[in-house]
C-alpha cells in the first residue's frame, strides 16, 4: 500500500512537470540565467503576449527586453541591442536554451535542461574543418585558411522544427576578408536525435 502511494505521488509530480507550458517554463527559468530580468518581469512579458500587447519591459540594467516570438514550443527574446535568447521544447522532457552575444561578432552558448530547469549534457556534433571549394586554387586556400583563427560559433534554434543552425564569425577580420573565408566553412543545420544535435 505504501509503495503504491509513493508511486502515485511520483507520477503526479512527473505529469505535473511534463505538462508545463512554454509560458510556465519561461516564467520559472532560474534568475541566474539572466540575472537582470526577474520572475515578475518574465511573467509580465508573458502576460503581454497573451493580451496581444507590446511584450516589452525595462530590465534592471535599463535595457528593453522584448519577446519577439512565442509559440507552444519556441520562444525568442531580444534581451538587449547586443544579446538574445531562444528556448525550444525538443521533447516532453528536454528544452534547449541558446544565448547569443553580438559584440560585434556573434557568439553563442547552448544548454539543455529538463522542463524543471535541471541541467543536462549538451552535445553538438558539428564538423568544423575548412574545405577548399573546387573552384579555388590551392594557393588561395593556403592564404585564406590561417585567417580563420580565431572564429566564433553562433547558434539559432528553429521555430518550426528541432533543428539547430550553426554559423561562424571572424572577430579579427574585415568584412571583406570574412566574406572571402566564409566559403571555406559554410553554415550547417543539425537535427536533434533525442540525445544530441547532429
């Protein structure tokens, strides 16, 4: 009898957690992930979306935080003029969080969590090796390849599918040089397979 009661309580808690909407996930996000945006402000933003009002608030730093898009499984938030955040529910027990800083070259960090914001291992399998196009000479390739270091990785979650776009930026290159090297390492789209983006 006692074991049955414990099992029922466990299942009730699990179902309650798994039934959370993306709105709830956003509101319950730990303050440590965005320290200057508290729970009340996140609730206010979500309420504005529900009321079809302008979903924007001022954070503790004086920046305007705006929800750009919110669906049942995807959220895009502009945190400031130079940073943004995306959340996507990948499956009933996993969400992906991408934070991107654009200063001026874009760089991202990705994390995987349970719906209750318990951290999970985040694995992104992505080829990061320069390839010489057939139309490029070996001499030009040898000239351009050393320019690709350092490079930063930027992520974008899809609003419509469990995919992750990966692109690279080159903070020390001019716009012209960055354009020249971009053909050596093209953006890629990875798919969530239940345990990793590949």
